[in-house]
C-alpha cells in the first residue's frame, strides 16, 4: 500500500518517463528511478500491533532518557507514523522552527505536536522535520479518537519522532536498536515486576 500523498509525484515521474522515452530514452531511466524511489518512500505497509505502548515510527532509537524516547527516521525508513496508544487526541499543534539534519538532536526544530489522552495519562508524540523534510502531515485533529497503531501522520523524507509517556511506564528497547512502528517500546512498571 502507498500513502495517499505519494500518488501525485509517482504519476508525474511516470508520465515524464513516458515523454522522455520519445525525446531522450537515456533520461527515461532517471524518471523511472525517481518514480520507484517515491513509491518506496511513500510505502504504507500493514503492521502487527504489539502489546503495551508501541513505537510511533520506524527507525533507529538514538535517545532514551526518563519518559522520553527518540527515533531517527532515515530516508529509507517507512515514514508513516502511528499512535502509540488508544485514546482521545486532545491537541494537535504545529510549532515553527529550524530544520537541522534529522540525525542531530536539537531544540527549536519545526515540529507537529500531538497529545493523546490514554487511560494512564497524556502521551506526547512529536513529529520533527529534518533538513530534507519539507512537510509534516497530520491525519488527526483535536477531538478524534485513535486506536493503538492507527495512522496519525507522516513526515516527508529524513526526520525524527519523539514519544513521551506518563509516569508508570518503562522502556524495554535500547539505544541503537532498529524498530518499526507498532512494535512494543514500553510497558507498565508492574509488568516488569511480575515478569
């Protein structure tokens, strides 16, 4: 499956490939490659949703501290973001800012903040734009109800997603691990104690 906003550029590159084949067949390869990469980038696969609190993004975990986990999404990761928990969207707020390379952790970055009220408190998802990310797409609005694993947005090209959880949860993944949206990243503290 392809994320809906990926169809227009795929169609454009495909049409250009057809036109260029008549004018200059060598250029056709470039347009076809662009169409294939665009389809790959905008892929939106179905996911099996894990237990507990799940990752909102595909990518590499590069920071965990307290209640905060950060995931770096390279251009080769799926960029469709998912809700880490079931609950009500209580706020969606765009914050203008800079767009440094996504692999650099920095304050003041262009961000879309989504607050979801789950049964244990407020979960904060930050979609942060990197230097190549020119658009953050939010699929949800204030007042919406989301289920864990529902698609909540997308960031185009390299970017970063942050998840902050309420007290009472422990992250079970480690810095340096690759993760996919929908996989378990945190469980309730009592779950750790019982296991």
